[in-house]
C-alpha cells in the first residue's frame, strides 16, 4: 500500500486599503485593488495520502477551521491532477492566527493545503505554487471569504495590487489577470486583537452599501499608491493613506474599530510606532514609523496584554 506525505505553509495577509471588484462573471477576474502586508505567521498543513478510495479527513490543530475551504481546495485540485483521486487523504491543519480577524487566513489555508497535497504527489515546485494560488483565488471567491488576499500573497512583503483578479490562471498557469508587486525588509510587527470580536468578510463584500463606500474610498487612495516605483520609500505614504481610507470608507466607525484604535494609540504612539486597522477584522497591526529603527516590542506587548489584547509578534513575510 502506497503512502505519500507533503507539507505546505503560507503566511497571512493584512489588508490596509482595498476595493471590491466582483462584477465580472468570471471568478478569475474578480478581486480587488489595494495594498497591505504579507506576514510570516499563517497556516501550516501536513497532507498524508494512503492509496485507496478518494476522500478527505481533516484535523485542526490550535484552532477551529472551515472544513469546506479545504474540501473545495482538494476538489478543484483533483480536477487538474488525476493522481489526487487515487488516495484517501488525511490533512492536519495548524492555524497560527485566529480566523475572522482580517488576517487573510482563508487564503493562507487554501494555498497551504494545495501545496501540501501537490508536494505529496511530487509535483514540480513552481507549477505547484502557481496552481495553489489559482485554486485558492477561486475558492475564496466561491465562498466569499476574501477578494485580493491570494493575489497579495503571490507578491509577498509590503504589497500593492495594481490589477484585480487571480494572480495565475489557465491550463498553462500564466500570470494574471490580477497583478501585484511587493518589497520587504522583513520588519517585525505586532498583531493585536480581542477575543470574540471578529466579523465575517462576506458581511461587507456581499453588501451593496459597503461595497460602494469601500470601493469609492479605495479607488481614491490607489490612484496615488499605484503611481511610481513601489519600494521602501513609500512606507510612510502607505501608513498615511491607509488611515485616510478607513475613515472615508466608514470602516473606522463600524464594529468598535475606532475604540480599539484609540485605545492602542494612547499606549504606543509616543514610542515611535503606529497602529493600523486589519481589514476586515477588529484587529490591528502595530508597525514602526521608521523601518530601520532598532525594534524592541516586549514592553508594548505587555502594555497591550494588560488591557485585554491578545498579541502575536511576527514579521513582514519574505517574497515567494
């Protein structure tokens, strides 16, 4: 009896500015323009295939996930790789961040799982990576769990999405129609949130009122963000424009985000750090104003946890 194993891992993504581009009937053309941060913490999966009837057993480690996300990922993969159906699959999923807090965990989970299955099957790395992004984008749009997280993660680092859509598509897994680019210094950041305060992404991106407000505000900021070279000289501009976006979109005043932001700002702004809202959660990413400063987050973490925040120190992820 043949037994195969493969490991997949994908970091998370924090959206700072975005639009809702879901009018096209083709899922590969849906997505968003925007900008955000790709982070190291995310989802890790171990896929184990045993020769036999095609089915999937899922075990979540350190958190409760959405089984449908992983089932659909495997279904779509099986449509492209015939060998997938020759196995009974066991998938162990380790969630390193909470769900529904604006960390792009659905995208990370689908990408990670698709990579794990393909590595078990011995598929080439570059082809597997592109196929994973293409499948994850489709899963996200089918389930309304996200818009541009997959395209953002395809760039890595501090990213901007200049064209909406899947980062890869078609039988040859060509680039596009979506486009993104990123840069990184692997800067340390802190994620902060309070338990039981998340809100599902679909409650915004499937709502006509919210789509209109968000897209209007996002387009306005992205007209400037998309100009010129995208590198570390744009860091402070990104911080400033993300703040304008959350105010003009109305997201700042919704779901107690303003209260969270004010609470954290009062604790840390005098220390040279800035809190930014993670969209579409009730959470924040705390970043340095100066990317080159010597960063020590221990005292900030203590302050946050003292007033009831959950925290994780991570860093802006490497480019793929």
